[in-house]
C-alpha cells in the first residue's frame, strides 16, 4: 500500500527542495496528497512545485502558505530559482489563504494514514497545530528536515536554517507530541553532497531536467549541492538509510542565545522525538537515484 504524503516546502531557495519533490513524485510507493509552500514569495514557490508536477504528469493540489514568520524578521524573502520558470509549463493561479485549512482537512479525512514531511521553516505547521491541537495525534508520522543534533549542549555550528527562520514556530511544532516525530538534522545531511560535476552527470533524466536548470541558479553562489531534504524523504520509504534514537528535542528561544538552536536529550521519559544518529550514504544514493532515474518525459513550455 502506498504511503499518503503531504509535503510542506520552501522550494526555490536551497535546490534540495526541488530534488526532494522530484523524488516523491517519482516514488511509486508515495501518494502525494498535496503540497504547501512557506516563507517569502510562497506563490512563486508554488509555481516551481507546479512545474515539477507538470513534468511528472501528476495533478497535485498546491497551496501557497505563510509568507512571514510568526514573530521574528523575515530572512528568506525571495525564491531565486523562480527565475528559471519561464522555460517550463507551470500553474500561475493558486487558492489564497487556504493552505492551513487544506492540511487540516486532508489529515482529518485520513486519520492515522498521512505522513507530513516538512522541509522548510515550520510556520505553516505551527499555525496548523495551534488551530487544531488534535492534528498531531491524527498523523501517521511527522518527518522534519530540521535541527542540528551533533551536540547535546547545542554548541554546534549554530542553529540549522529551517529551525532558525521561525524559531517560535519550531518550538510549537516540537512541543506538539505527535505520535511519531522524526528529525533528520544537519549533522546527518552534511554527509550526502554532490559536486557540480556529479549533478551534471546524474541529472540528465527527464524529471531532473527542470531541477538541473533550477540548480544553475544555485551554483552561481554555491559549489556543492547538499541533499538535506531528499535524505529526510527517503527515510519514509527505506528504514535502512538512517538509524534513529528516541529522546526529547527542545528549542532555544532566548534572543541572545541563537534562537532556533536544538537541544537533544536521548532517552528518558517522555521521549517524544526520534533523531537520526547515523546515515548509510551509499544506500541513500543508490535508493534516491534508483527512483529518480525512472522519471517521465518532460513537457517543455512552448
């Protein structure tokens, strides 16, 4: 039976969101029920998601979500990869101000069956959980690319990007007590990278063609593609890619102590969270590209 998935993404900033979406669209064991976008320019992010869905030949509901964080200043105002959209067919009109209610409705219609995959700032999900506190208990699982768990004291490289862009939202989500809340943190995702040359070699299959074009915007300023979000996604379909440990995650909110920093305490009771503590790199790449290389033919904009 295919897993029912909702994806919440800030596609259009870091290129790995597009790779992640391509993966779940190509994954035969995934029924993608909908996509919500988050942070600056959510409509342009929705257009990017739509372009990939068109290439995959999938009709997926897409809802632009929250543009601004709950309390802090916006630090991700734009979706730079949208500059490549003109070359790909994509939807341009989306439902307005309905993303949170869409997520709520789908989860209530499928109690205990939906995996919610979050690969961006957690603003949408925090609003959802505050609007309807029952929702976390109705999920099959909540899987997040979020946090850094390489140090229990929080003295690592600083707060991870998704966690820090809206730290108050991050705190709300991590206090939600979902039945299963798995986190794949920066300490794991930094182990799965591709060079520009590796991307050029691997991204020539049909569904990856638009991703490759979006990646050219990314490589204008970066030398590596780190596959943060695809790593989190693949753990839903292959439980041998990462090993997880149960414990508790707390979020720093004090203004002078790097808001969004994640503090990880393994073991203990209650242990609401599962954190990835190891990654099998070769297995990840074999699984990821084994799925992605089955992509359909692209539909070029005419």
